[in-house]
C-alpha cells in the first residue's frame, strides 16, 4: 500500500488497487439500509403467531416491537461518532455482523424475554450500521452526483418502511414467523463480504476521542424521550409504576438533554458540535427530516388501521393495497435526487411536501366503510410522488455542506431526527385518533345496540368496553377491539360481530379525519419551512476548503477523507472525481 499527497485537497490519500465503483458500493449500503428499516415494520405482521408460539400476551409483544426501536433511535448519535473514530466502513460491517447474530438469536428464541433481548441487540447493530451509509455516500460521490445517490438510497428506505407487512405476510404464511429473522442472516453475511470488497474505507486524519460522559447524557435523553413517545399512550400519559410517570420521564430526558447541550459547548471534540446546525442547510433540513418522518409514520399507522380494522383486509392484502405508494415512491425518489443535483432542493421539497399533504388529505376524504384498494390508488400515488420528491432532497441538502470530519456526527443527528419524528408522528396521531374514538365509539355502540334484542344490548355494550384503545394499539382490532361477551349463544355471535363492525365504522370515520388532519397540517408547515432553504444547486456548490481552514462563512473546513485499502498505486475513482473544480452560480 502506498499513499499519494493530493495538492488540491491538502490531505494524504491512501490509494487502492482498483478504482472504487460508487454505484456498486451504493447497492451494498442500500442492502443494509433495507434490512434494518424493514425490521421496523415486518415484525408487526408476526405478532399473533409469536404470541401463540411463545405463549405470551400483548404487553411482551409490544416490547418485541419497541425494544428494537428504542435501541436503534437512542444510539444513532453515538454510532455516528464511532464511525468518525474507527472509520465508517468498519462500523458499518460490525453493525451488519451484529445484526446477523441477533437475527439468529431472535429466530431461535424460546421465551418472550429471550426474543426481547435479541431484538434490543438487533437494534444496537442497526444503529451502528445506519449513520455510516450517509457518511460513505457523501465520501464516495462528488457533490454533483450525491443527489442521485441519495435518491436511490432513500427510495429503498421508503420501500422498506412500506413493504414490511406485505413481505411479512408472505414469509409467515409460507415459512413461519422465525424466518422473518433467519432470512436476514444470509443477506447480512453477503452484505459484510461485499462491503469489505466494494466499499472504500474513508477516514479523516485527525486525532479522535470519545466523550464518554456526553455519550451517557445523550443516550439517557434519547432513551427517555423515545420511551415516553412509544409507551405514553399505553399508560395514558400518566403513571408507569410507583413514582415513575411519563411526564417525569420526559422531564428527566429534557434535563439530560439540556446538560448535554451545555457540556458540548465546552468540549474540544464534542459528540454533536453546536456549529453543525449552522452549516448550510443542515439545521432546517434536519427539522424537515423530522416533519417528513412524522408524516410517514403517522399516516402509516392510520392506513394500517383503516385497511385492516375498518375494511377487514389481511396484513398481506393491506400491504398489496399500498403498492401504488411503494412503486411511485421508488420511481420518483431517484429522479428527485438527480433534479436536486441540478436545481437545488428548495422548490422540490416545498412542492413535494405539499403534494404529500394533498395525498393524505385525499385518503381522509375518500375512505368509507365500503372502500376497496382501488379507492386509494390516486391518493396513494400522490403520497408516493410527494414523499419521493421530499426525502431525497432533504438528505442531500442536509449533508452537502458538512465537512468530512463532521459527517459521522451529522449522519447520526439526521437519522436520530428521522426516528424521533416517526415515534412522534405515531404517538401524536395515535393519541388524536384514540381521543376521538373515545368520543365517537360509545355513541356508535349505543346506536348499534338498538338494532339488537333488548335482552342482548347490555352484553353488547359491555363488549365494547375499552374498545377504542384496543382498536388503535393493535392496528387490526376486529371491529375496534370488540370483545365477544362470554357465554354468547352461537346464534347471536355473528349478529354481534356484524353490528360491532358497523358501529366501529360509524365511529372511525369522524375520528380518522382529525387524525389525518394533523398529518396534513404538519406536512404543509414543513413545505413552508422548506422555502427557507438556501437555493443553490448541490452540484455547483462551492465546497469548504479541504485543508482544514475555515470557509468564508466561518464554518469548519472540509478535511479530505483518506481511502484506506491494500494498494498498487492506482487512485480511487472518488479521489479522481474530487479533483474536479466547481464554480458557484447565483442562487435560484
């Protein structure tokens, strides 16, 4: 291995034996991204089978779902910093390997406790992997092509989030719930091997250390915040156990966050540099990432309940109904990324979030108890267009001004915003939906009971006790969580079910519109905020100097990443691209 000094970059680059093919490397990064985001939704489909197999209740299963999300969201900032310390490719490979080991443990679990523990470990591996992909894409693609790369990458992320129920239904039906975990293993092993072979090892030549106290404070703040968002609704936003309550947990998380922020201002090498949010569009793009994720997971929650609880679709049928969304998203995102390279992301983001909001509004207005999958095609196409036109430009705008030595921290923050936004969207939209159902469902149940014989009405109303909460929490609550009264005569059971389904439909429609209205409002606010982005196209932006000196706006200089690998003296393709001079045009 030998190294060449690049006079244009002011840093030493260690050369590789073959040119780096950035598109091949991108496929590897997309594979890792797809696996970890798929596992945030695919497991939902397996909950009934896992409950029967492990002989457990819904409380344990909720932690099978939430343990993964809690570990993933809480460790992303730390994982981004570890990529700065040890190199993003190394941490990416370690995360994927840990994810594979944890997947084996998940599939082999014999008790709820074993499965929950394995899912937490799986979340740790996912957290290690996810931020490194953004760092590597920023390092191997020049500014003029990053938008297209991020477009493909974010399209894969969106497809993974939406296609979980469909793929989960197929796997569980044919192979069993264990295989939603076992199938991760060969794909992860292949991913590790391909990452070693195809992905360059990019590092900056600066001494690093890990702020352990900062790590503990940041992790505590995020664990508290995510726990409150995930579990708040289940505990009615009140007492969890003894003196512990959701408000107390939120207060403790806020205190840890404030102490963390104050401490970071005094650190020589902070975990999250305070100046990071002043770099170009990073601050506003991070907020837009949170808004977009809020919209995705808030809308997805309602869509699942709508199709399964209201319309009686199976998880597989619900996933197939979402195909227009998935297909359009995967087609639009790469195009939007490429347009961001040429035109900048400001107008694309504003327009995309507006179309996204109009699609959600269409879903709210068109749904009826007699809707079919065809009813939702046009709104879902609009959602796919809007989401595809917004997620890729957001990532590109966030990362394009970030210097190499801060890329890991930036990627960790951006992915944390995405996870927090998703949890916040599900929590807020779920709370609005449940609150409205609590108002509309009792009245609808009484109207339904009037259709039954007088002697059956009291038992029927008793079966609806707590149904509003169950209908939201389980997603497919079989007529909103109606519980058949014990001892119901067979001749009345079918009648009860029909009337309960009608009552839930009558209650759900006036409840779902305010819930989706929250999503529409948040997305429209995000579209307005997107107009505040700087409008200079990414492909022509003058990047900060590469010698560590500050750029004109006072931000940190851009230190060149080194490409590490066994070499015969042939420079990587990314190094050749980086030598291309850029000239800044006027703002659009």
